[in-house]
């Protein structure tokens, strides 16, 4: 198996993990402040990974050189969550989901300047196609709901979150050096996330309230911390280094489709014809983007 194929497999696994996280997050929504919840995710993920790093001399020796890199990478990752949660105070999840489809395109634009990746008219058209397919799935195939979509001040806030996610997607490759250990860089990214989210808690005067996470919510929290945070941060960084941010972010268009299939399997939620068309468009656009980026 080639290194490129392994990277694609890793990012596809990460995409599935993220899809499950949307469903799990819905189950504990409103339990505690989402910024506090995100901090808890970082803390638990960091705590799980730390012993594996400390037990290895090779990894321990890389901590110092990875600290500031992780701090920079996690700034944009954390800023995305902070702006998302502030935006949701003024706008809807549908609006933010729709705007999130801009992330692959913005990533491609940033990469064209930072890594000199070519961005031609054909690729722009494919990104637009992916956005259309994804939005159809997000709105359950309701074209009427898409037409009635309106934007507000919360959406402007979330646009900055989208920019932050785009920068985060390229920073993993930009700050990486050949002698870095991805596992250590992941640990430092999580540690940086703890620092930034703690600052957000102080600035917005948000209580922790972690004791409210009990019963079955503990298992949901463990999944969000280990599966949807620790593993995905590692998988994204590992894959981005090999295949680049453009290809990694192309998988964003598959998220709503995977969520729809998960909900169909586990919650018996039907997929109507329009949604199926949207899913096929999203998958087709993702394949085209991966093929186009392969040629560059």
C-alpha cells in the first residue's frame, strides 16, 4: 500500500469519526456550555495521549521543538470552535453547516498562495458542485428551504470561523518539519487547545460545570474526546503532511452524506430522492477534486 493511499484511508476514517461526533454532540447538547465542553474534550484527549509520549525517550525529546508549533496550529483550531459557539448564539446550525461548505474552497485559495498550488476554473467549478451537493443533503433535500435561507450577524461571525478552519487545515503541513514526530505534534496541539480554550473560558466568564457530565453522557464524552478529538487531530495532521490540505479538505463534502447514512442505519431516518441526489453530487465532486489535485 502506497503512502498516499494510506493517507486517504486515514482521512476517510477521520471523516467517519467526525460524522459520528455530530450525532453524539446532539445527545449532550445543552448539558454544559459548549466552550467548557470543548475544553473538556481537549483535556481528556491530552490526558490519554500523554503517558504514551512520556514513556518514550524519542517522543519526550521532541516535546520542546513541537510546543510552539502545536500552539500555533491549535490557535486556529480553537478559534474555529470559539467563533462557532458564539455564532450559534445568533444563527442556526443549518446556516453554519451551509457556510462550512466554503472551507474546502478557502483552503484551496490559501494553499494557492502558501504552497503555490494551482487553482484553475475547472477546480473552482468542482468546488461549487461539491458545495451544492452538500447543501442539498444538509437541508434534507428541501429545495424550498434552501431558497428561503437567510443570513444574519451570527453568520458573519461564523465566516471568520470558516477562515480559521481553512488556515488550520494548511498550518499542519506548513509548520511540519521532517524531523517532527506527528504523535508529539498532536499532543502539543491538544495542549495548545487547552490553553486557548481556557483563555476563552476566562474571557467570557464561563463556568466549567464538568460535574454535570454523568451517567451515559460520560461515554459520549469519551467518544468525543478520544474518537472525535484525539484520533481526528492525529489523522488530519498525518494525512495533511502526506497528501496536502486540499485533498484532506475535499473530504468535507462527504460529512453530511455519511451523517445521513448513519442516521438511516441507526435512527431509521429516511433518505429522500433529493438527498440521494445531493449525496451523489457530493461524492462525485470529492472524487473529481482528488483527481484534479493528483494532477497538480
